[in-house]
C-alpha cells in the first residue's frame, strides 16, 4: 500500500535521483529548523537500497575559537552559530572531495559537531563512511539559500538585527552566501526543499525540539529557556523567510503543514 509520509516521499525522490545518475550525485536537502528533515533523512539512510553518505551542514560549524575571531573582527553576533559565515566551508569541500574520490577500501572521516558543548568533536571521535558512496546527501536548514536583493538594506526585523547597528553582520552573511556558499551549492546536482507554512511554525517546532532535548513536556520548559529559544531563532529568521519566499536554488519542493505532515500529492 502506498504511503504518503515525508520520510517515504523523500526516499522515493532520493532513490529516483540516484537510480538515474551516471556518477555519484550530490543531493542538497533543505528545510526549516525543526521541520523533520533530519528524521526523514535518517529513514532514507537506513532503508534505501543505495549506499548513501549523509552529511549534516550543522556538523561543519566553526568551533568556538573560529567564531570568536569573527565576533571580534566583524560583529559580536557571529559568536552564535547558525547564520552564513559560521560554517567551515573549506572542511565541507574537503569532505565532499574525499567522498567523491573514495574507493571500496577508503574510510572517509565525517566531522561531528557537539551542540551541547557548542564545539566540534576531535577528529578521533568523528564518524566514518566505509567505501565508495553511490550518492552524497548534504542536509541543512539553509542548503541552497541565495540572498535576496534587500538582504542587507531592509529594516531590522527582530531584536537581534537591531543589535547589528552598522549591518556588518548581515553584510558578511550576504558576501558569504554570494561566494563560498554559492560555490558549494554549485557542486550540488539536485536540490530537495522541505517548505513549511511560515516562520511561526518554525518557532513552535524549535520549542518542541527543546522540550525533547530537555526531556520535558512542552508546557514544562522553564521560562528562561523559552526566552533563549525565541532569541536564538532570530538569528536565522531573515534567511528562513527569504527561502520560504523563493530565494533558493531551484529544486523539488516537499510541502508540509504545521504538524510537519507532508501535504503534497
């Protein structure tokens, strides 16, 4: 019997893209934070008949030391991970190169970023991919994002952006999206974008994630933690809304509702 869940729909799409490729395809998977993309991808990696190397953009965040340099030289807002500019794109490119050049005997290291400690794990604790993949999937909330024309010039949309008084934070994000991130997107053969109903849903999803992380019910999250989540999502609000409005690389669209249910055909 046919299924219509996000995970099953994603696997059908991914398997179809791999099956028609003549080389190792790189597939970009985007979706707002908390939209269920990581869970859906886990399903694909576990059940697909193809050997797929899964990469999470979040695992390529700069360590604290790297972000501190950005915070001191460009804007204090770069101390917080998330926006363009807070990833180690060189490490990502190197990892893609190693996977694309792998042989059946190759063991490719896959970086892991530990969010509770806000640090990248030492290389001895990274993941490993054995052999030559049949496909590579890069998953992340901003994979394929392109900056809108008014990304820098538009008025601040939240309290975090009001702290960016000289717009150095937004300007650097724009430059990074236009250069190093764009170079990475150029390597991607296919994009799949999970699209939700709006940014209000993202805040609710992120709050649900926090409840799960703390092993609490949604109503039991401490007030201070709720405030932290509400402030944290402001760091990626503009780009999330921009992607929702179409500023992203063309690709397959998977629409979901506020309960993260796939609502497409």
